[in-house]
C-alpha cells in the first residue's frame, strides 16, 4: 500500500550529471507526464537523514541498472565524478519512482535599490513599518523597511520530489 500523497511513476533513467556537490539523476516517465523528473543526491555529511535517503536511492538505482555498487558509497562525496559515471551507466534502466507533490514559495520584492527574488519562503507579513519574510531553515527573518519598499509579489510552484526508487517489474 502506498503512503498517503505518494505517486508511483514508472520511469526510465535518461541521464546523470554533477552540479556542484550534488549528483543529479534524470528520469523520463514512461507515460510522458511530467516530461522529466530530476533527483538530487548528496553523499555528505554522513549520518544526515537526507544523505542516508539519497545514498539509498543511489544504491537502488545501481541495482536497477545492474551496476556493481562501490564498497562504501559515502566515500563518493570525495569522488563525485565516479558517482556520475556509475549513475550514467544505469541509462535505460526501468525504475518505479515514489514522488510526492511539493510546493516552493517565493517572493519578488521591488525596492528603491532594485529587484530581489527571495526563494524558500515559509511565510511573510505586511506590517505597517516593514515587510517581514521568514525563509525555510533560517531563524532570523528578513526585514524590509516600508520606506524603501516599492511593491512585492508572492509566487509558488508545484514540483514532484523523488522520495523513493525501486526496480520496475519485468
């Protein structure tokens, strides 16, 4: 039984590349909707929950692609090029992705000094003296004085976050 809010999406591994300190794995859903899904995997710092989850997805990806896993996948944090090559060898493997809908909120703020795009907004309040913006993962709110504020516009986008992966049935 699938967890509430999870979608199972039959997909094919279509590529992999490194962006900064992350391995980005690309998937093409068999149904064509959405046209492409991306999974971001980091290998450090060891012990962090998101790292353990990502390394688990990476190992299941290698299993689906019939690629031998390295003895210590966390050491790939020091050799991301190898992680990228291993993931690229899985191209064409069929997998079932567990994906959950997520929303990312942003705020465009025009001030006397220009335009600022604030990502990962948890919430904001339009106070008489200032605009107060709270960002996800940041304890101190951003305070924009009303005297320099021209206007602001909130926005949001929905995306699918990959939270699990398994080998597709043959």
